[in-house]
């Protein structure tokens, strides 16, 4: 007999289900994207197969989940951050989900309705924005990073990093790193587990256009440097190696005329090259070496490392981040912008000659890359990514494992009508190899209207799921994730 999951319903907010603005059908508020209005804890989940007993830790995934319907057009990036988590312990699993209680979330909760419009509307009437004066709601809905015993949800346009407890997902508050963080924080900070440091940058519309910093193992900001750029830019990610940091000046720029009119609009300038700043970790602008490459955009880095006199960096490169609309729809421009077309790409920056070598490693459309977090900044063998479905909205129909040494590839497809999430690598207890463990992914089955977590053997994706853990509520499609190992949780305690 199947046991009914034990559910503790924390909070219900039916306004989150009022998804479609009057007269406008927005696909990013329907089906697999529709927000959920309930925070729950659930134990004794139904399992198909058996949860490995050597899989112990926490899988967390962030994503947009708006609480209140807002006036105007909804963009997928507008939703309030919500963390969905699955805690694995000794062959059992526990599910929970919580909104990230940002300052904006708390203000709207107190008001009982939306106070902010979305990124496609004029922000003039919004109460406040980020530290650079961008009047868009900072929702902390993008990434989720584990550092120094805390979980840090972040925002894609640079905002206030939030601090959460890794087990309860309770919002502790804004993370200031003991009062040492001045300014904002980008979407994808990098943690070097070997040194205990966290690397970050901050960008904005006024000089300095880019700041780069390091939070030390004691949890305080120990280094900040302004990096010269010719104009405002919109970098999304960065990379580190054992001795260097790599920052980006890419030709996706903010439309300055729109900004002067109080609107947020971006433009891909095909006349500009992609530029990469390579600098020693704790140096400043005077030590930057700039490397040029073909125009393109990079949302996400796979990893980077040092190889003799070269810096090697693998990324998911977008050739054209500004697609033309291909369907007739009131939101056609947004739908086109969110239609990712990215390929695995390798750059080599020669520190002796100052030259760049670049080229594809694969021609398929894959993104949201993950590696074994323990080898960040060191040469890695395996990378794991989601496969982008051929749909009008952004959906992940499978996972891909790349062997970056041999060029071999393994694939797993979730199946018809089944859409997954970014899948972090979860080492098995005691495992040291980069594929000695599992991949975990939230998957929603549209046919069954049911969400689950799929666990795969990272060394053999073709074997199919090791187990499937059925969930008591739908998990909307979202953004980024992390895996926190059991020993990291123990250290946090």
C-alpha cells in the first residue's frame, strides 16, 4: 500500500494562482510555469525504485514564483524567488519549499497586493529597486549558492544577496557579510571550496561600471577592485582558476536612450567583440589582461583552469542572444528573448602572447551547466548540462554528460511531456571522482500533472533513473540549483 505523504501546510495564498492578466494569455504563467501558493513540508514520500543510502545531502533549486498578480505584462524573470528543496538522509527524502523573503516580498506581503510592476513596464512608480537605482523588484529568484554555512539566493540584475538556513529554508535576512558588503551582488558568485573564498562582481549604469570582490573564509569582504569598462555592460557570470579571476565585457548592452526614459531595454551590438579580463585573484585594474573574441553572449560558465601559460575556460556560448520573434503573440519579443540557443564552447587565453583561441566542443543546444563543485577553478573532466527542447518557451527535455577529456557524451531524456531542472552533481558518500555519484533533477510530467525528483547515476545516464521520488505538489519550472553535501551540513551545524 502506498503511504500518503505527511504534509505540513505552512501558508496558502490563492492570489498566486491568478495567473493570466485579463485579455492576455501569458505562457509563463500557465502549466509547468504557473506559480504555486503553498509552502509545505512533506515526509514519507512515495518512491519508485530505491533511494541510494550513500546519497546524503540537500538538493535546492531557485526560481520565479510570484505571490501577487501585478499590473501590466508579466515577464518570467519577475516572479518572487522560491526555493524548492529535497533533503536526502539514509535512504529517505523530505521535501520543502519556501519563498525568499526579500525586502520587496515583505513589503508586498504587508500591503496584501503587488507594489511593483515587471521588467517590461515603466518602473517609475515602484517603491525601490537595487543599489544602482534600477527600479525593478529585486526578487532573489535566480541562483542559490552554499557558502560559509548559509544558502545565498541571488538576483540576475545584481541585488542584495539573501541568507537562508540550508535545512529549514528559513530566510535569515539580507547577507552583508558582517557589514562588509557595500553595493550589490551578481547572479552567479563562485565558491572555491579549496580555499573557502567566495568571488563576486557588481555592475551598474554609472562608473565604476564593474566591481570585483572576494569574501574570505571568515565570511567578510577582504578584497574589492574597480574594473575599467568603456560603458555599462550586463555580465551574468564569471570564472576563477587557482590563481586568477576571469570577468567579461560582452556586447549585450543596456539601451541608454531607454534608460533615460526610465525603461529597461537591452541591445546586442554585433559590432563589438567579446572581451575577457584575466587578473590575479587579489589584484586590481592595473593587473588586468584583456583578451578579445568573437561577438556573443555567455550566460553560464562550465569551469576554468590553468594549463601551462594558458587559461582555459569552457562555457555555454550564445551566438545571438536577441532572437527575432517567430510567432504572433502580444508577448512575442519576450518569448524570443527567452528562447536559448547555446553551444558548449572553449576559450584559451594565452598569457604569453595575449591571443585568444576559441571554438565549439558540441553543436547541440545545451545550457545550465554543472560540475563537481569540489573542482571549481581546477581542471575538470566532466560537465553536466540540460538539453533545451525545441519549444516556443524555455523547457529542459533531458540531461547531457560531457567527458571534456575524450569528447564523449551521454544523454538522458525525461520522456514526452516531461520537463526537468538544472541538475547538480551529488557525490556519493566517500566518493572522490567527478562522476562517482548522482545527478538530481526536479521533473514535471504534464500528462500526469505531477512533479517528482529523478536521481540518475552520474557515470551512466543511459541506464535511466536510479529512483523517482514523487512530490505532493507541483514544482514550477525554474532556474538554478545546488547540492549541499552531508559533511557541509554538519560543518554548518
